[in-house]
């Protein structure tokens, strides 16, 4: 977070905001979260998964695409294959680590895109109000009339399988949710004195939104968005699991789970491994988001 | 109350029309021609044109939407391209099985969720709270389709206690509430129930905590009420919000069942949607999504009305 609410406020705003603390708001939040053991463990696990996915080619792993008909479905702990092999004899450890690349991108990118679009839409809707607000928020309501899984699958199903289509459909699912949060936060901030002061001192609507409002609304929206990453990871892998995401032989956790489904009678626990990765990432993001929420709630 | 219900219904009409529009447009964002699935690869231009006229794809979009909506209102969602049967009857038969699954899952998920939530909220910051919230967070974080696979591995593959796939003897149209059928329901229902269980636990825990910290609880205790009576007040105050969350979750279970139904080959609307997608059966895809979305809208309406019925504060606002 480079934009802090205090740094972003003008002099007029400084006297009203929670700037009386000796330490800045984000510095306090940062200190509180580093003292939370659960959050730190989650952050460490996530960092480990991210870094290993990022550095996969330099970790000395087996080729994740190289199969072998005579080494199919080895058990966990088999010599040379610490996590066994899949239905085509490919090394599971390598595929799980390489799989993180696509799985994490397809899981996280939609939330980032939706965060940008949703925040902009919500900010405009909340600040400008009137007809523009009605137009944006009523459109958002329509998307709320679909359960999110159904909407994601409907759009993906109509667009056809593919990574880009999965990202698009998940972004469409999350934009309305983030817009709604952003709009309600913005409406709350918009009538505060420092915004009035900025307006009185001649700032235009764009400057007010960018300089005075954005920093104050980003925090809650950011926390909400981090909570969505867990849902997004599960849905993104779910789309590949159904065959609507990436195509074989690409390593991706959801797709691996799908192709290994036929192997559950032969080597059940190897078949369950990709799902365990999705679960780990998803629960860590959820716990981290919870930790962040309580760290930002300075009243406690 | 009557005025409130009427207002809610009027508010739902534009939503229903927009939902129909989205479902209608879904077919038109598909790359290529909607007919590509039924036309043989070497079909002549003439044949393609004939079919396009037969299905009405040659008319302008707004006209197509109007006609489609008019037919849909009259209960005609067209015919499945793959099977040739009416879409509505296909969808309704499948929805029946999804409702069975959702009800079973709701019974498990809501009971556990309410119990864990109340207990965790009441004994906040004790070990009981920690256990309950850990279960809840695992419930909302688990990829449910994977949990389904793990349950199959444990109870079907390793222990051989319960069947792994299907809906029991007689197939999709012969559901009955006897053990021969219920055996097939257990694993999918448990799998479906974990997310609502987690969400209900988290909601009810937060609600209970909030209510217990309010002044009136202090007053009740000061008045000398026993803890069980205090607890009754807590439940009463938590009920409207908890109900709204449960209603929404029921809607998600009905509409979002595709992944679990695929894992267990449960013959519900999700499995139908899956086959519609992969056979590129667009009328069936459109119809299934429309019916499921309308269910969801209707359920939300019911929740709003029920909430207003038990909490007079909502009607006034």
C-alpha cells in the first residue's frame, strides 16, 4: 500500500482524520498484523508456495511434462518420486509446484482486475450519486440475481474453455461484489467534513475522488478483495476441474484433480494432492484476510 | 405488511426481465454460430440458412429476445438440441433431484452451523470458540469438489461403506426416501453442506457476540433471568439475519451444485448444465440457467418477506 489515508489527505483533511496517533494508521496495522501468529504462519506458507512456483525451473525438479508408461501412478514416498506419479507417469511434486504458476495466476488475477474495475465503478457511483449511481447499482443488482458459481460457469460455458475466458468470467463475477462494497464505503466517506473542505477550497470532482477519497476507501475494499481470493482460487480451479479452464497437458491444480479422478481406485491419495494445494492456498488467504480485518479494526 | 410484499414484488419484476436478458445474451456471446453444434462440418450454406430460419436466428436480436421471452413466460423454453425433448421438462426433472440434495445438505449444514455459531459466540475466546471457528474457516475454504473426492476415497474406496456415484436404483427419475436411495445421498449431502455450515457458523457467532454485548442483555441478567432465558432472547434477536443468510445459502446450493453433482454424477440441474455445456446444447444451457436464476431470485424474495414478517423493524425502513 503506497497510498496512506493520512499522506493522501490535504492539510485541511489532516485536522479531521485519525492523524492524531503518533504512529501512522498503516504502520499501526502493520505492527498489529506482524504480531498475529496465525497471519504470519499463513503469510509464510503462501510465500513458500509463491516462491517455489516462481522459481520452479531452478529448483532441480523433474520435467512436469515428461511422462512414462512404466512409471504410472507410483505411491507417495516411492523412490525418486517423493509425491508419486500421476496417471501418465509424470512426477507429482514437479507438477504440483509448476501447477502453482497457472493456478495462482488464474485464481488471483480476476480479483485484481475486479478490484480495479469495482473500486472505480463504486467510487464514481458513490461520489457522483444520482442517475449514475442508479445506473451502476441497478446493473450490479442484476448480477447479484445469479449465484456466483452459476454465473462463472454460465459465462465460461458460453465463451468456451480457455484460461483467458476463465479469467474474464471470474472477473465479471467479482466486479459487482466489489462495486457494492466500494459504493457503500464511498457513500459513507463522501459526506465527511474533509471532503466538504476540499470542495470548498476549489478541488474538482476528479481530484477529490483521487486524492481525498481513494485513500480512505481503499482499506476496507482491499480487505474485502483479499477475502475473495480464496473463493476465486476455488472457483478458478473448479472451472478447470470441469474442463472449462486450461487444457492438458498443462499442469494446473484443478485440471490435475480432474484427470486424476479416474485414478482414485488405484492410487487414491496421490489423486487428492492437487486439491490439498488449492485448500492450503485458499485457507491461508482466508485466515490472512481475517487477520488483516481485525488488525485494521483499531478500536479493539 | 401487504404493501411491503407488493413493493418487493414490483421491485423484482425488472430484475427478472434483466436476468432473462442475460440468459438470452449468453447464447449470443458464444464464439461462432449457435448452430455450430448441430450442423455437420460439411453442411451446405443452404442448409445452414434453412436451420437458421427454423430456429429464428435470422431475425434481429431484440425481436428474437421478445419472442423468446414471450414463449418463456408461457412455459416454452424450446427443445434441447441434443435430445429433442422440451427444455422445461428436462430442467424440472433435474431440479427435483437438486432440491433433494439441497434440502439434505441444508439440514446438515444449518443445524451444525447454528449450533457451532451459538456455542462459539456464547463462549467467545475460549477453546470451544477456537475449535468452532477453525471448523468454520475450514468449511468456507475447502474446495468442495475436492472434499467430495476425499470422502469418496475414504468411504467408498477404502472402507467400501457407501456408493461413490449416482442416485440409487431407478436412476434420475425414481428418487425415494428409503435407505436404498438415501445411501447415495449421504456423501453428496455432506459435501454440499460444508460451505453453508462454515458461513452460518461465522454469521451466527458474530451476531451472538454483538447481541451479548448489548445493554439489554445486561438488564435481563440484572433482572435475575436465568441464562437459558437470556439465551432465548439472543436467539430471537439473531433470527432475522441468520435466516436471511440461510436463505441465500440455500439459493447458492440450488444454483451452484454443478461441481458436486459432477463429482458424484448426481442427476440434478448441475449435471444437466454440465452436459449442456459440453454438448453445446444452447437452448438447454439457456433454459437451465434461467430456471436456476429465477429460483434464486424467488428465494431471495421469500427471504425478504419472511424476514419482514418476523422483524417489524425491516418493514418500516
